[in-house]
C-alpha cells in the first residue's frame, strides 16, 4: 500500500519538497507452533507475526498526519 500525503502548509522556502518513506512489515514468520489449543494451526507452523500491530501503528500515524496537513509544506 502506498499513501501520498500532500501538505496544505506554506510552500517550502528551501526549494523542492523531499519525500519521507515509512514502512511497516506485514510478513508472517514461519515458526513451529507448540500448542495443544483447539484453535492451533492445522499445519506444523503458526502464523506468528506482528502485522496487526504494525498496521494499526501505521494507520494511526497516517491519521495523525492527515490532521496536521497545515503543518506539512505544500508542493506548489
């Protein structure tokens, strides 16, 4: 997923606006599951990862930036 956030603040006095990239990992890890819980994996490996937390953090950060558009320099 790519999100472009265009600021609505004053044009930068330093010239061309640069881009800043933020990345969030969404890959699952192949980890052996040692559990007898009824909802355990049906294969030998569980889907152990932090993607739910990572995506929540990233989406919250995007929502924060959307509320601060007047502080982000515009391109024009």
